[in-house]
């Protein structure tokens, strides 16, 4: 399946630097599980934590996800499919033993990084 998002969005880069600054090391754009068709934006294999940074537009955030007026129905369906896929990925990876966390691209990177660190502490 074609990926709907491009790599290295500003939000991902900001979160990566924030994680780096608090001393966490991670992998970028990898499949947490080789057998599953999902790539996480950030993976911390040692802690089995997978992080997704969802684009507000493509994944339909409540604050910024308003679809364009032309082709509104088409966009709604497209974004609904993306969201269904997100939910499936989260669920499937959790079932495989991963801690999955999703952030919106509008969320503050430092805050997200602290949340990841808290999850790691809870998981280890
Ligand atoms: Zn947003």
C-alpha cells in the first residue's frame, strides 16, 4: 500500500531532536515487526515502543483536519480510510507486544518526548 505521508516532516524532525536531547536513541521509519506491514516513524526496539506522528491533514485531526470543500466527500472517505488503517496498525502492534503512541503533528515536541520517556520508564 502506498504511504500517504512523506518522510521527515517538520514535526517528526522536531520530535526526533527532542528525544535525542533527553538521551534516547531510536530508529527512523522502520517496521517494528518485520512480518507486519506497518512502519513506525520512530521505533525504540529495546523498549518495544513505536511512535507515530500523524499529519493533521491526512489523518484528520479535529483542530486542523478540515477537508477542502471541493471533493469533500472524497476527502472524508480518504481520511476515514487512513484513520481506520492507523487504528488497525495501533491495535495489531499492541497485540504483538509493542507500546504504541501516536502524536499529532501539531503537538509540542518536548511534551511528546517527555511522554515517550514516561512510557519507557513504565515499560521497563
Ligand atoms: Zn492538528
